C-alpha cells in the first residue's frame, strides 16, 4: 500500500503501529487479521483516533479546544497532500489509496469537542449522537479499509460503533465519574430512581444494578442489530470487525457476570482470550466464505 523505499513514510506507519500497540487496545488483535498493506492503513486511522480522543481526557492540556482545531486543520492538510505530523503523513498515503472520507475524521473531532463542553446527556437521543460521532465514524472508516460489497455494511458499522461505545461507557462508569462525567442518560437514571450521587459515589446498589442491566440490554440490542445487518457476502472481508465484536461482547458478558457492578476493578479480557476470539472470528469468516 505504501512505497517501502520512502524512509519517512515507513517511519510514519511504524509510528502509527507503535501508538496502536501502546494503547493495549482491544482492536490491536483484530487488526492482525488484515493483510499488511490494509493493516498499516488501519494503524494510521486508529492512531489518529487515539490522539484526538486523548486530547479531551488529558486534564493537563492547557487548551484542548485549540489542539482539536489544529487537528481539524491537519485533516485538511492530509487531503491537500501537505501533512506535517507522522500520523497525518501515514493518513495522507492511505487516503490516496482508499476511499476514506474526510467528513468521518471531522465528525470524530466534533464528537471529542462535545467532551470539552458537555458532562451530562439528558436523553438517549443525545447520547446516540455522541456515540455516532466518536465511534460509528471510526467504524465507517474501518470498513473502507476492510472492504465490503453490500450497502448494509455501513449500517453494520454504525450500529457496531454505537454498541462499542455503550460498552465502553458501562465499563468506564467509575473512571468517567472521577472526571465529573456521566454519560448514562439522565432520563434513565430517573426511571430507575438513581441520582448522580449514586454513580459519582461509586457505590453499588440495587437501583444502580437495575440501571446497568438496562444499559447492558441496550448495548446487546445494538450488537444484535449489527449482526443482522452483516451480509453473508461481506463476512469474509469484515472478519476484523467481527473479531472486535466478539471481544467487546465478551466485555459485556463480564459486566453481566458481576451482576452489573461496574464500581469495582475495571473489566478487561486477558490477552490470550482476545487472541482466541480474533482467531475464532477469522475461522467463522472463512467458513462463511466457503459456504457462498
């Protein structure tokens, strides 16, 4: 996918891979299923997403809004062929070769900007918009790298992105609370007779457990919608996305196994299980391809 005789471009892709590896992301093991050329493009996209997302979470940054504005300008430079950062140099190469749409990068920045100004979400409709901007946009970029033939793949990417973000929100309730953020819709808190102190105080209660069970069910529904949108013709090429789905659904299963207590140690999966799930997704995709 890139000119391996260009040392600066090689360094840019290596930089993106290092960012992905350092993040200990659940995505890293799914990425390994891709051919090298497409895998490098995915590292570039992920590194961009990681850098932009971290801007809102780093309390030590003096002016995160200005940093996000710079990354918005850098997106323009990517598409103008004048990138200045190692990540954007790799992206500039990738966007020349793959249909990676500018608006998805810009929408992600819009979503991260919401974290600078909004600490609460009154309704699920508001939260859905946030999930779309910070997660579904990433899915829409990823499927262009994976490859697909059916338009329903875009619906699959959107629903899967929402499911991933809802899972992250559940897993990180305590961590987000320490930053003063509550992503769970306030309308849901009221429905289950919970208040903000129940979440910010980090104490499990029957009411909080019922709320988390409801939110887990909503995430499960989006995983189910995504699976329903995945056309048989695309199961092979979208195996990395299915690997991510299996990993994230297992995170949700672990939350359920804790009786929805998200106030203890952070829910994680061991490396061997992530590898096993990624290989299982690859095997299923190969069987699906053979059955067509």
